[in-house]
């Protein structure tokens, strides 16, 4: 079926001022009414290409043809005016405003020129929601609606501004399987209505499921555009990383080495004082990986914060190798060989403006091997840092490079290297591979398995079900501050079943000794 | 004492004391809604009170003086915005600079214009008129309160309503709130956050200068050195306690006005004036403590559910 071309990006070249070639002769062609995947590792240049398309960056070479005519896109406003909409990975919504207000923001309908016509705004918002079959209460405040709906609001925002071409940046990263499925149905509807969707993703199965064609990028270059039906996931990942990626792992059966971490009747509260964990008890043994799945916000963050000593807003007991950690400092907890890969690598995982070396030694600068009484032993640090960079395959110019300048995957490798270099007995990995490329993901997962085989107790909190399924020896689902299910036979759990536990449709413990509201 | 408190004079005293703070509170609210702490209110008040005297005297007109003072207030707001938004100065440091310039600058200007260092007694300025309401005047108590207020007091009350409508019913108000809440989100839909913040700070300067004008042309009839006396900072606290909304800020300001008026009354007693003069600042301190306590309580209560 020959569809007309709506947009062409030809031979785009973008070199950043720091000399990074982000796009090198990249071409992208979009047809009317297709869902087009843009696939590539982190740092492959997808984001840059989309920034060029959305007017955030201007290309150094190349041209953009919109409906056959050459055009320049100067700013996001310009892009919006030309019918290009973008749904950012991190939502651009205002929580204290209503859905309708968010949708009309910047293009408010007016009455008597001076005032916002709120009735008209609500009507228009409803109309556009109905037109695309989005079931949304437009008068609800955004802070009160779930993540899946927020994403719909973002899509509606773009549609309200007349977007024909919709860029979705990793839209499924924050969604449950059910919400993802719902999104896909909606995207198909948009496609059938003649909209063009650019779907940025790492998830090959999703691309297989929803996309018509895929443009694959690697190292700033385009590896070609393929019809999704005619290319296997294996070939896609080969083009993406340039080698076969093994995402399912050969695992030995775990050899359990006794309880390392024990949580007893934990009730934990978030910074606002809201109770997020209710009477949670479990233990983890050395040599096993306990996977914790669940929709974000069901207490995972508070659990990790309590175990790692970041928060003391809890009651109950947490025993690390038999000792209660409530009164221990974070440093003392870490000295008990607990390692933590935090959820948000930029906020709490690294100091972006410090260099790789400084970041890698942030947890052991008091170690006598690396520090004298007053001065750091720079030679020892340097040689150890070089070792770690080599062992953890960190791609960088030198160990003096600012961590913030690295790609997401490499930043994560720096953090993992730092955490694992102390030889931990307990590892708390919170979303260890979120938003990083396939190569780094595989590497980090292998490392986790390595440590497990060496007798380390691992808690893996992840939204990536693939990761949970392929690594966990036991799998727990968190729902409203407690486990709604624990599976020891991980291989026989289906995604659908897991989704039901994540959404609380099924709960093995609701009628047991566990208190729920 | 009690008789004094129940008299219309006391209500008048409250309104008089509240007027300058109210303008500054609204000014603080608009800036805060746009995401900027306008700590330069103190300096803005001081500048405006001097320029009010100078320009009403030069133009021989209250309105001329007020309009020029408002323009200068807007200009100071613009300068603050320029430093914060264009040159990326820390907003608190830029505000401190403006406040310090105001302290010294007003005295220097006063000296240059009138030859005095302390007060503008030699300048014949025009004060804001007092509004007598012919029929209402006759009603007991109410008449004495409503009639005979300074025009600036009425303008301050009107400004509360105008600010409220502006922030919550107009596209510009929505944009200001959007920018203040999440700059990136506002920019993603094509709102220039810089432009909005410029506008908010200029408006903030204009509003604040009206309060300053009242200080030297209503509350008193001349400029005296350092006459803002911390009112800008009190306003900053009042606005924050009122959740930076015009109505909330208004209510808190009235509370402060009561404290101030009480203080003035107590000067007639034998209590040392030094203690009495502490009252407005003490109220601010207590007010802020009570405010943060209630916020904490509310959070805890939420936590219990």
C-alpha cells in the first residue's frame, strides 16, 4: 500500500559544541497514517534527531521537507504550528491545574478578549477527548489522576494543537501492561485517523506489536528503515547494537546461603508523612535475587529508602545480617557491605558535575588504600579507577570527564561500578536499567547474576517485566504497600497474571494476616 | 482601652496600617506565582515613597506623582528581572542589592533634592485624597469607617479583587501560574517563561510602588529616612502565609494591620515604646510559626489516612 509521505528529514548532521557527533547523515521518512518506530540504544542519536524535528536543536546540515516542501523548524512553538506534537518522557503537565486547563494552556479560548472562557475550554477538551475515544474527566486535577491518564492528557494536548505528527518518547516506560495495551489501541485509532506517530522505544516486542515500520539508529547513524513485518526482533537488535544481544539468561539454580536481610512488620511513610508500606515482612537469602514488581508508587521507593537507611520514617524492624539498622548511619550500613543502585541516577546516583573518578570513589574515599590522613592517594585512586572503567566497559574520554557528559547507560555503569567495587553482600538495585541501552542493560544484568552466584543477596525493584522475569529467583508484587503475591516458580507466571496482581485485581494476602484498608 | 478598640477609629487605623503592606503583599504574590521570590519589596517601597514625594511635588498633582511612581516601580521590577532572568543573578542577592541601594540611595537623593538628610519636610508634596462618601457618612459606625478613607486604601482593596481575577480568570494569569509551577511544562506548550516572569516582576514593582506612595502620601505626608521599616519583609511573610493568593494575602495582612493598630494604641499606655514597636515583627514571627505548624499538622493528618 503506497501511502503519501508527510515528512522527510534528509541527511541530517548535528555536531554538538563539545564535539559529539550526535547525528551523521541521518534520513527519516514518515508516511501518513503510520506508526513509525525509532529504535536505538541510548546515545544513538534518537533524541537529537527528534529535537531537530521539534525545533529544540537546529541541524548543522541537511533539510526537512514537510509535505514535500522544504521548511525550517525554529522552535517548539514553530513545530506545534506546523502540526508536530511531542509527548515527552517526563510529562510536561501542571499538577495543580485541571485536565482541561492543561490542554488549553497557551491557546486559551477567550471571552470578551480579556478572560479565559472556561466553559468553552471544558467543552473543547471534552470534544477532543470524545473524538479520539479517550475516557477522561477533563475537570479533574492532574495531580489526582493516574500515570496512564496523564499520558493521555499529553497526547490530547498535542492533538488539541492540531498535531498530525505525534512524537512519543518511550511512552510505555511508566505504564502497566494493561495501560500499555490501552495506549496501543488508542495509537492504532490515531493511525487509522490519518495521524503519523513516531514511537521511540527500546522494547522490541512493543515495536513488533504496534509499529508499521522502524528506523534503526546506531552511533548517530541510521541503520536503515525496515518494515516491521519483514524483520525479526533478533535482526533488529543486531542492527541496533551490532551484535546478538542475549536478553534471557542461562541461570544456575540458586544456592541459598542463609538469611542476609530480614524485614519485619514494616510500616513506612513518605516525606509527606503518607503511609506507603503496611505491615510488610519478608526475608532475602544470600545467593538469590528477589524481584519486586509493581506499579510505581506502591511503596517500592519507601521500602528501598528504609532498607538503605535513607529514611527513618518507619516502624518495624530491618535486620541486615542480624543487626537492626534503625540506629545505624548510612555509612555504617554500607560498611555492612550493602550496595544501593538508586532509582534516579541523576538525582541520587551521581554528582553530575564531578568527574568519573570522583564519582567512583564517593563511597570509599575514607578507605586507607585511597586516602592518607589528610590527602587522597591520587595514584592509587587513578589506577583503581582505570581498572573499574575497563572492567565495567565505561565509554569515556578519560576518568576526569564529567559524569553528566556521559550517556545514560555509561552513567549507570559508573554507579554500578562504584557500588559493586566494594564487594557487597546485599545489593538493592532499584530500576537498575531504566532508560539505558541494550548493551549496558545486558551488562548490568549479568553483573547482578554474577554477584548472586557469588552468594550475594539481591533485591531487584524494576518496572521492566522482562528484567524481573529473567533475573528473579523469587518474584514479589507490591500493591498498596504490601505484597499482593509472591511467586517462587517465576518461569510459570504470565505477564497478564502479574499485571492483575500489580493492579490489585488479585491479591493472595488480602484476607490473610495482612492488614489492608 | 477596650472602648478605643471598639471605635471606628480603630478600624480606620487597621486599614491605614494595612494599606502599604497589602500592596506589597499582592506584589509578592504575583511574583511568587510566577516562581520568583521578590525580596526587593522593601527597597521598592522605600524608593516609591521618596519618588512619590518628589514627583507629586514636581507635577503639583497627586495623580501625576502616583503614575510616575508606578512607572518607576515597574522599572525597578524590570531591573530585578533583568538581573535574575538575563544575567542569571541569584534572585535573593539581586534583591538584597536593590534593598541596600534603596537605603543609601534614597537618603542621597533626598539630600540632593532638598538638602535634608532625614525627612522631606522642605518639599511640598501632594498627598492622596481622602474620599468622603456623602450619604453613607451619616450612618453610625459604618459611615465613619467607609467614609473618610484614603483613596489609596480603596485602591488597595480593589487591587485584591483585580489581582484575584487577573491570576485566576485571565490567560496571562494562567500563564503566570503555569510558569511558576513548572517552567518546562509551560515552555513545552510555547509559553516563553522569561517573558512571563518579566511581566510578573514589572507588575509586582508597579503594585509595590503604590504601597510606597501611600507611605509618604497618605500614611504620613512626607518622606522620612528608612520609612518602609521592614514592611516589605512583613508583606513577603504575609503573602507566603496566605499561600501567595490575593485573598489569602489580604486576610493575613489584615491580621498584621490589627497588630500594628493595637501597637499604636498601646503607645498611649505606660508600656515602653521599644516593646510596643516590636509588635508587628513579633506578629510576623508568631504568624510564620503558626503557619508552618498548621502545614505540618495538615501533612501529618494526611499521613494518617
